[in-house]
C-alpha cells in the first residue's frame, strides 16, 4: 500500500471512530444573556465560550439570545424556535425580564414537568426577584456580595459531580461571590462553598448567621435538573481550562448526558460541629 493510501485509510478510521463516539442527536441549549439591571461585561464572552465548548465537544448546539421570546411553548412566527426545541435553558441574566404569565408557566413546566434542564450563571439569582416560583426553582436569591470581587478560598464538597474531578479540594479564584438568601441545603446538593474560616465575617453586609456561603449547587426540580453557580463575573475566568471543565460538566448533567447524585446533604462544617 502506498503512503498516500495508508494516510487516507488512517484518516478514514479516525473519522469513523469520531462519528461512532458522537451522540446520535446533539442536545440543544438555549442561552439567554438579557439583563435589566446591572450589566455584566462577562456575559458575551461567557456565552460565546459555552457555545464554542458545545461545538468542540460535539455534545450540544447553543442558541444565544438576548431576549425572552423563545421562552414559550406556543408556536412562533417565521419558524422561530421555542422551548419545545430545547433540552436545557441557561440564564446569565439580571433583573425582571419581559415574560408574560403564560411564558412563566411554560418555562417552569419545561423544567418541572418535561424533565428538562436549567443552568443559572452568577446573576441568575438576581433575576425575577419578585417571582417566588423562580426562586424556588433556582434555589435562592442574591443577598449582596459582602466582599465584592476578591480571591476567596473555595472548598469542593462534591468532587464526584460532573466537571469537578480535576478540581483541587481547595482552591482560590478571583471572582464576585454572592451571598444567598432563601437558600437551604435541605433542597439542593452543594458542590462548592466558601471556607468561612478565612472570611472577614465582621463585615456588616454578612447576613448569614450559619456562615454557609454556597458557591455552586445542583438540585432536582420536579422531573428536571437545575444547576447554579455564583461564579462567572470575571471575564478572564472563562478562559481557564478548569473553569470551562466545571461548566461543561454542569451543562452535560443538566442536559441529561451524565448522571449524578444530587441528594441534599448537611454542611460538613455542621457535621464537625456536632
């Protein structure tokens, strides 16, 4: 066999192998980047990174929108996509978005009843703060960021969750960490938290008496899968391989491509205290 034929055969084998490993049907992710309050500069880079990662790993296609028109189950004009065309929705949003009552009902049903996924990034917990059902779905609401953008010590509670395997059990990262209210470990599986022993807890904006500052969590919402991370404020973090791997794992889980145990657990620091 000539060198050319050997090279051609090797190329065909590689192509066939890649085709065999690719999912039969790529999942569809709807990423919303609309903000009605504070404008986060990282939104564009975050969503373009998520779109690129899905395309490169061959697992999902991303539709990026800066409006809420697709968040409905009713048929739209001009063949526009609606919730029926997606497997998960990602919010890097803020404020009260423009959705009527039927859209809100359709959106919650998409996750709760249809068993689809939702991923909330950073300011997703400062979205729809007057809509309690949304807060119940995502797991909590923004309650200040007492330390602004800083470099805290982050503890990984669940290294078995998708995307966390290569993360150190403790690491530092410069980002803006939200303090959450209406958040309870009884309703979600905390994946990461701040090391409260290394925080300035005398800060008057610290409101959590339990000193439990969750950084990321996952939960079931009816039949659906919900993931939230307060990380993502700093644009440069979206270029870090370990940061990208963390969100790829979370998106894969929300899309139903991989499974994980999201049974709620008490804080390890509370267990030690007992």
